[in-house]
C-alpha cells in the first residue's frame, strides 16, 4: 500500500534531555496541526530533526524508538552539521537572500558542501522508509536539494515541495553561487508550491533564465517530466483559535492582564526575533507616533512579544541588543510613573495567553520587511470573536494578498505607519466590524485543512496528467 511521508527540517516535536532523562514537547504550530491528519494515518510518517544534539547512540536509539510509536522518524545532526547546515547555509545564506537582506548573506563553500551532505543524509533516511509509488511532501528552504535526490532513487514517486518563505526575484536569486544546483534540486519535485503568485512567478523566471526551461501557465517541461508550479496561500486552524479565544482559561488571563494595564488601548505585535520582521522599524514608527500625538500619552501602549529564535546566529544577537536599546530609550523618554509606552516580553507564552493578548488588542500591528505569509495576522483575526479590532499589515507579507481589508502599509514608510496607527486607534466600531467580518470569512474558509487538501489534490492531479502525457 502506498503511503505519505512528510519531510521537514524540524519534526513537530522537540526532544529535551534533562539530567539524563529524555523528554518530549510536541509542537502546536500551524504546520504540525494541519499535517497531523496526514502523518498520523496508517503507516504514514514525518521525517525530520528533533531539534537537539544527542551524542550517545543509546539516546538516539531510545528517541528513534519513542518517536516511531508516534509516526515520526528522526534525522540526527552532528554539531558541525547544526552549525554549517542549519545556522550556516540555511539561516546565514538562504534566509537573508530569500528575504532580500543581501548585506547579511554569507557565501561559503564549506557551508554549501555541508548543506548538500545533510540533504543527502535526509534522502538516505527517507529511503529507509519509502517505497516506489509513495507520496513524499518536502517542506522549506533547508531541503531544496532533496526533491532531486529522492527523484533519482524513486523515479515514479509523487514528490511535492512547499516553500514557506518568499522566493526572491531573479536579480536577487542569481547572486547565489549555487543557484543552478539549487533550482535543479527543487525541480526533482512534481509540484512546487509557494504562498503567493509573485513567489511562484519569481521562481519560474529564475528557472527560465538560469536553467533554460520555459513554462506554460506554471507547467515546466524539463524534457523528462512536467513540473507544476502554483500558489497555495497557507491558512490556520481557524476553529481552534476562535474556540481558545472563548475558553475560560483565556478569559481569566485577559481579566488579569486588563487589570494591569487599566483602560489603555493596546497595540499588539508578536514575532520571532528576526530582522525580516521589521521590529526596530516598528519601534521607531511608534516613537514618532508618540511624538506627533501627545494626546495618546497614557492612553495607549504597545504590547510587544518577541520570541527568542536562532540565538546562535550573530545577526540575531545584534538585533536583540538593538531592540533592547530602542525599547529602553522610548520607555525612558516617554514613560512616567503611571505609564510604560511599551510592554516588551522576550519569551514565548502558552496559547491561552497569546489568545488573551489577541482578544485585548485594539490594533494588531504586523509590519515585516518581508514575510512568506505571516500567520500571526490570521490568528489575530480568528481570535476576534466580537469582531472589534483593526489589523495593520505590511504589504511585504504574503498575507497582504488575501487580507485587503486590513490597513496595508509599506514598513519603510514611517509617516504612513504613524497615520495608520492614528486611523486604527480612532476607527469607529462599525467600520472595524465591517472589515473584520470580511477577513474572518476568508480566513475561516481558506483554513489549514483547505491548504493541505488543495496541495495533496493538486499533487495527485499532476501525477495523473504526467501519466496521460507519457502514454499519449
Ligand atoms: C515561517 C515564515 C510563514 C509566536 N509566539 C508564540 C507563538 N507563536 C506562533 C504564532 C504563529 C507562529 O509562531 C509564527 O508564524 P509566522 O507565520 O508569523 O512566522 P514564522 O515563524 O517566521 O514562519 C512565515 C510560516 O513559516 C508558515 O508558512 O507564514 O512567513 O517565515 O503561529 O502563533 N506560539 C505560542 N507562544 C508564543 O509565545 N504558543
């Protein structure tokens, strides 16, 4: 019987080793929830790194056995692989390049070679499980070479690939010394999915200029196979966010938090600590807002949740210092004994707290410089069960293509952001509800299950099309 195998850099679980004792923390992230219905069925599997360096073989064996019971298969990485494949090539070469932060990109041959080796390692692990005819769905930029590596071993399998981050324009992508190998790696898939049509268009343009394959309406003829390229905007588990927002635990937390901030209006931002998320730029715009609108002193505060991320990578350490300094300066300049303009937390919170923050927020402020999709914007909408609240959203986030009822801004335009904040904070309730309702309908309909089903259906479709073309 054919099975479906999901492959991503990270498994939907984190392994922790505390005092010689192994513990497991399952991920509640959107991808884990959405794909839960797939990898937990029958003999399906999820293959990926469990997020920890385990030196001893006995630990590795134990983890592999424990995870197998939950339909997961671990790929263990050495310290060098974590440094050069994950922190290095994935997050210091591909991540900055694909997010247009070229000044941060490092081009290092050794890191590239480790990247290729680790992709081969993932391929070997998949081959321990996969059989001809299986469906394999690979996720994200850490595994760009894997589709072709698997294709060589499994010529007839259905291989899908989804990229969660942007795909840059040809003029940016061509800067990578390994551009051709990367594209050929991706082209091993039958279906390549991106969040937006622009990402798909950029990919098709790079394929045509670098590899020389043209396409017709997203179908690339490689001479051997037809590869389909399309946009699949990822959704969230809408019902889960709407339900948690109404749960007793969330309401209790909301009450406690509201007491602490009195009757101030709340502007909320939630992101991983990442330069692509535009955190310093957002802080500077908020400072300008305080300067230009003293009538809001003591009446509004920015609740800023920053989740630690990639803290071993140099640029992330620098960014943390920059954010700390800016928050200190703004609070020091504008705050008083009764009022702290920015409530800043550098840690993660349980879902019920997050949900209480979403409920309390008069304004959801999502201002990335560049973002594949941005699920926080969609979670804010799903949590607004009373339909009050305004979303300010960067045009540079994939989510802006769908959420045209948000106040859309260019995150580089400080004045526009200041005006958007003023507009959001003074918007009549009826108008808020009108826009929120429109966005809720869309986010509810195009939810995570819709996304998974659409991708899987399209993958079967292209496979059938290939077969009919080869027999015609
Ligand atoms: C990549 C792409 C694309 C955040 N803080 C807490 C917490 N979170 C959760 C949010 C949300 C997720 O983390 C962040 O997702 P985003 O989509 O905003 O951003 P990335 O992490 O950069 O994800 C992005 C995504 O992949 C999917 O394709 O949209 O563009 O960069 O779900 O809720 N969750 C909890 N506590 C926190 O403190 N529990």
